[in-house]
C-alpha cells in the first residue's frame, strides 16, 4: 500500500516509527521491515512492526562462484 525509504543505516527514532504506524492504521495495513533493519528500531516499538526474514538460495552454486570470482580476485 505504501513505502517509506530511509538512508542506509538510518538511526530510526521513535517518531519515525510512530509516523509509520499511524499511516498504517489509516490504511488498515501492517508495518513491516527486514530482520536486518529491525535491530535498529526503538526497542519499545519493535513489537508493533512485522519483522520479515529474507533469504536467498541458488539453484546453481557454480553460477554464484562464476559471478563472484572476478570480483573477489580484484579485492
């Protein structure tokens, strides 16, 4: 229904989250974030936000190695 973008490593304040929660209530929506970002939410508001687990899987692990080898070789 809506998104709110923040800069990478944004130090979320309680007011940021309260604003999102109010907008979610108005839209009859659920606030959600990733596990990575949830750790930076104010502890008292974490329970008000749905925390999503994100994972990635590769069907062809060899393709992943082929993709990363040139990058890692220049590291």
